[in-house]
């Protein structure tokens, strides 16, 4: 206690104060091992989660992303890149939390000062390990979500439309995607539905990048 500028002894410690102090010292002494154990458990738990996600991703689905319509192919690539970056960073942070950083510890010549420095260093390391654990778990979960999103895009993203054909007859012109040839006719998928054009009536046909707008001269 302080009175003005004088320092005077405080009241004597009670048994409850001594018990609280002992529990606090025990807690500080064991805090770093507890964080290491928690990080180790989280690492194994998240590894099991990703084994399940990889098994889910192996279910048969669309595998050629080049068949996806723009911009879904680029979205799949970007999502996979995000998953890779977050997964790598998350794994490194979990390893950092579970095993610590590769650093050297310098000891002072005074054993009392060295012991105090070690205790302070362990507490600082505990705080860093907790931050690494929290951020590592978050990044790993983001990695899993991005991986699932990429798989979902490859499964359910729209595919590129096939080449369009512009078919001219003596009386009309039709433009659409070629579906099939049957019974002497060419079946086109147009904006208004399926149209069958007799092969004998076709004057010319050719591929086009896009069909002309309705009312425009073909």
C-alpha cells in the first residue's frame, strides 16, 4: 500500500488469498500445455472433417470445368485458389499453435531473472498460440466452405451452349442449336422451341456465334 509517497505493508494475506494465488500460479504454469493440447485436438478434428469432405467430393459429378458457361469456370478456379490459400495458411497456423515457433531461448546469467523471463515468455507464447489456433480454425473452415462451393459450382453451374446453326430455306431462316437429324429433317432448338427443317428444303446452313435478334435480317 502507498500513503502519499511512503510505501507501507498491506494487510496480511488470508488463507483464501493464498489459495487464490496458488491456483493462479498453477493455472499460469499449465496454460501453455493446455493450449497445445487443444490445438492438437483441433488439428485432428479438422483433418477428419476434410477426409469426409474429400470423400464427398469424389462422388461422381461433372469433372470438366471447361464445359461450364462463363464466368462459372473462372469462379471455380478462383474458389479453388481461395481454398488452397486458406487451407495452407490454416494448416500452418494450427501447426504453430500445436508445436510452437522454431525460436531459440536466451538465458540470463542470473537464474532468478532467467526463471522470471521464462515464465513471462511462456505466457506470451500462450497468447500467440491462442491467436494462431483461433485464426487457423477460422481459415480451415473457410477452406472447407470454398472447397464445397467449388464442387457445387462444377455440379450445378450452367454448361456452355452448343454451336448455333443458321439454316436458310427458300421461304424462311431458322437459327438455333442442332439437336438431332431424324426422318429427313434437322431439329433445331430455337428461342421459341424446337423447329424441324426438312433437309430437302435447306438452301444453306452455317455456324454462327449468336443468332440474329428477332426481326433482324439473317
